[in-house]
C-alpha cells in the first residue's frame, strides 16, 4: 500500500510541476526584452575571456615559436601524385 501511495504521489508531482512551469509567463515590459541579450553577452564575454587566457598560456608556453619553420615541413615531403589523371599529364597546356 505504501508503494502505491508513493508511486501515486510521485506521478502526481511529475504531472503537476511541468504544468506550473508552463503556466508561468514572463511579463512583457521594456526590461524583459533584453533578458536574452544580456545572457548572450555574458556568455560571449566569458568564453572570449577563457579563449584569451588559453591563447596567452599557449603563447607563454612557446607553442607559437618558429611557425615558419614548422609550416615548411609538410612541403618537403615527396609523394606520388594520386589526384592528377594520366591524360592530364600527357596534354600540352593551352596557349
């Protein structure tokens, strides 16, 4: 019997709480129009601040040292050209 009462109480609570949330409507006034904008601006500044801190930490750790040298390494690798068809290699360029 106690299990049934507990189950009914849980089911009733699960059905009533969403209805209370749906019944609530935010008042429409001049201040309420900016609620979403404020939230978005706060999120932007938080994430951009974290990105700036991560960038500065990477910079201080030396991850951006000699980028020109590291960028040239893949250009030195010699490998077969798999993408150009044979007929394109046989034809002469147009004048």
